[in-house]
């Protein structure tokens, strides 16, 4: 997997690298960032996938007002 990632990054132009860096940081997932940059997933789908664990906890324990909702909105703005 590391060799494949190195090939992808080595072939990417500066704009793609900047986008991958930004989205990877926001989503905490290189795979989701790559899927977005290659248009395999939409920005909405990436946001939903990036929040699976947090959504599970929210469903189980409830939403923290001015916490989870702001995190969700922030992610949507950063990825879109």
C-alpha cells in the first residue's frame, strides 16, 4: 500500500498534492481524499464516510450541541 501511495503522490501535480493534503487533514483519511480527487466519491459522500465513527457515537449517546453539529458543518465547508 505504501508503494502504491508513493506512486500516486509522485505522479500528482502541485494542485492535486495541495488538494490531497487539505482533504486528508480534514477527513483524516488519505483514501477518502484520493477518492474525492479522482471523482470516485462526491464531496457529500466523503463527508458522510469521514464521520461514520462520530455518527455512531452520536446515535448512541446523543449530539453535543455546538460540538458535533459544528464539526459536521466545518467538514462540509472544508471538503466542498
